[in-house]
C-alpha cells in the first residue's frame, strides 16, 4: 500500500463497549504461555487464556475461559507511512541511553490463523521519539527482532510522542518465514486523537496499564498464514538451492549470495533457516539486478 491516503474511514472509538477498553477478540487470543509455560495447545487447536484471567482480582467472578478456535480475523494492515527505514538493528530495546520519555514495554504473541503460535517471525518496529520526531538519519527507536519458540515477543521502548495529524502509534512490520509482510500500526487506548485520526483502527489497540513510572502494553498479532508446524527440516527444499545461500548461517547486512540463479544482498543480520530463502523474505534479502 503506497498511497498516503488513509485506507479506512475514521473508526468510532467513543461509544460501544469494546474498542477503547481493548477487549477485542484478538486480545482474547492471549495464550497461557506467559511465565514460560508450555504452549497450551489443546487437541482441538484451542488455546486457553490464563494470562488475562490471572489478572482478575480476587473475589470477582471469572468469565468463562475464552478459546482461540473461531478463525479469528487476521491483524489488519495499515499504511507504512513515510518514515520506515530498512536495515534496522537487531534489538529488543529501542531506547537510546538517556533518551527522555515514559518507558513502555510491549509484549505479546504472534499467532497464525489457526491459533498456533508462530516462531521465527520477524517483527520490525519503528516509532517517533518523545518529541514526536522520527530519526531519519540514524536508527533511534528502530529495531527488529524475531519471535521465540512460543511465538512471544517483548519490545522495550518509550511511549511515542505525538506529531501533527496523527494519534499516538507504533509502526511494525511482521513477517513469518516465507510469508508476506504485514505492515501495520499499534494504538493506545484513551487517546483523544483516536477519534479524529482517520487511520485509527480499534482492532489495533493495545492493552495498556501503568507499571511503576512507566507503562506495560500487550498485543497479539494474528497473521494470515496457516500456522502449521513449519517446514520440516528433513523435507527436501522446495526449490533447488543452486547458489551460495545456505541454512543455519549467520548473515550480516551487506553479505551477498546467489540463489536460484539470482544474486541477493543481505539487508538485515539474521541466521538463515528453511523457509527464509532469499526470494521469500524481502525484508532480509534484496534481489540485485
Ligand atoms: Fe507514524
């Protein structure tokens, strides 16, 4: 999506019980894999949601345990905007030393459509600093990471500042191995500008709460992919390698390989794996002329 024109009408975030409170179906996908628990996939492919339930204060009636079994809608896409830069550093903490701002930790999981947590998903975040400015010269408040075996991610950053014309938001690109890139934005509940920003989508609201002097937020992505167990390392490759690219190798930005008769330039440091063949991951490899 290249247009600067908002692609969705202004979403109402005033009336109605759900959006600003952040209790969307996506929120209900939050799995009980917090605290290092095993991924609680049930035989039906459902995921019991213990994390939110555990936060319910004592004495309140717990709601029925929700399940992720209804083919939840994938996380909607949003325009990239003018401030994305490739080649962000591999890091989970985006805050430069001494940078002002309210500390924010965003954590969550990445799921496929069928609620299976997705590991190895590339998450590339970028946002404005406390003053609402994007660093176009360097990489302040930019960084990418990969989900772990449970599909979990944690981002350490600050609450982004406001800039003219937009409500508060964090940009992100998410890409499961060998799958298309999802470009979207995450929003904060209770922001006055949510009701006037035509890009705002309540489906992209994080849950945010105060934590000490900072904030903690959660958000779970649902990518429009099958979310199967992933490529079996014993499976033969889907394409003959026919080049210098190999799996299990640590590539750094600037490395050059060949694959399938074409040359590719590495854009971001990563360790290669099956499913991340250069033609499949444009975030990692750029085809050279
Ligand atoms: Fe932005």
